[in-house]
């Protein structure tokens, strides 16, 4: 069964809480499989009530937080995709923020337009050419949604966060601190990565970015910052980007499509410094760990989970999110002194291997199940 929830569309907050047809399917799967423990990763394709179903069967359970969908229907705690949102004003800001989304019954063309156009432009186009009446979900419905999701998170045996910052955000929204387990992430891809040799003192300095045009990833900030640099001494390579023509007059920028996992060393070989200019509360920023494993210093926003692994002045630089001038200033440090790259390469410390991360998660499972047995 395909999910009834359309990504990028206006979905009913009540159905994100409860959905009988999906609940029945989950019950069937649990009765057939009889798992010893259930590990939730995403609820975007299920109602939060599936946690109740697992709980009612007495099955130990936990959830890994990959984004903020549990407290933000937009997933990223960004108001209309551009402004960080920490006070949702009892659901009022949710109503305003999500009003730019097409209804769940929207045509493919409408959904494509929402995906391709900036929020401000899509809003204007939708106002000029309205095709379907939007469902008027009220602020109170989003308030109930958040309360419902937080209550379900508190019924889990554990809520796995990968950084202290994401844990603090959830705790501020009512998730019990006693439920939260902080276990930093790692990925199997690290095993593929070969550390680069120390870089020489030459130009141009090559900066790399992989996160697409999303405003939340800081793409606009990056382009503005890079335009402030001497283009003869710096180059910017952007992966995961369609070749859509020049980005600006005279910018030394190359656009690349997505690289496959087996191509990761080739992609990283030509990169000197990685950039993560996010404006949203990044859950962790795993690409940064891949870069550090390859011996690539990182410039990243001082937000979300990034400061958990990026140490300012040691393996890179932290800059205020959304500040193009400060980002340009950090990039300029490497352009002025390329030898700084090798100095930071020597200060990079190995990250946890994927196998060690798996061991930590298995230990979390064992703790949960042992605690359940003691409770009996």
C-alpha cells in the first residue's frame, strides 16, 4: 500500500495522528512477525498512533530522530522554508507556513511547481491561478497534532537523538529527558573513504558543497559568499545539482550531478574544504563526517548537530547561519593561506566507525529490553 500522505502537500493533521487503514496493516504485520523490539525511523508515511499499537502489544520500542517532523509538519522548523521557527504560536504559524502548500489532491503539475519554485513565487502564482480550494486546517488542529506526537514519543522506551542540540529541541517541546538517548551517528560509507595526502600550498583552493538548491541548506548564502572571493584563487564544485547554466557573472563554479558511493574518493580527491552553510537546525550533518574522514576540513553553520563534531579552529570553522560575509571570511582564511588546510588535516581525529555505532545501538536495544524485564 502506498502512503496516503503526499510529500510537499497540505495533509490533514488529524490523519497524521490517526489513520485506521494504516493501523490495521501495522497490526497485521506485528501479529505475523512478532518482533522482539520495534525501531521507528520515520512517521511521515504512518500515523503517530502506530506507536500506540506497538505499546499495546507490550513490545519495547524506540525512535531515531532524523528530522523534526514529530513537532513540525514542515519537518525542518523553518517558517515558510526560510526563517527558523522556535515558537509555533499554538499552531498559528503552522497554518500560515503550510498555506503555501498545494492540497493533497493536487495534480502532478501543481506538486512539481511547488517543488521547483521558491516559496514566495509559488505563493504568488497560486494566488493568480487558484485551481483547488485549500483545506482550511486551523491552528488548534496543529496544536493537537504536536501534543499527540509528543505524547507518543513519551510512550516509547527511548528517543534516539544524534546530537545534544536535537535532544534539547525535543525536550523543550515536552519530550521527557529520561526517554532521550544521545548516540552520535556514523555510516557504513566511511569504510570506503581513503584519507587524502596533506595538501600543498598552492591555488586555487577548491571548496565543495553537495546539498542542492534548498534554502534550508544555505545554497543562496554559499553563492553570495563565494562571489566575494577572488575567483582566480578559489573554485567551487557543487554536486547533486542539475546543469542549469551559469550561476553568476564570472563565478568559478562547476556543477556536478550526484556521485555514486563507489565514486566517493574520486569526488573528494579534488576537494580541499567542504562547506555546510545550513540555516536549519541540522540533525547531524553526516556529510561533514565523511569529509573529515577523507582529511577535508569543513566550514559549517554553528547550528543543530554540526558543533557536535566540527571544532572551531581545529578541524574547520563554525560560522553564524545565514551570514554570507562571515562565511566568505572563513573561506578567505583558506584562500589567503592554503597551508592552513594541511595544518587542519593533521588535527582531524577519526570518527566512530559504523561498526562501533551499530554496537552502541545494539547496546541501547539490550538496555531497553533488560529494563522491560526488570519492570515485570
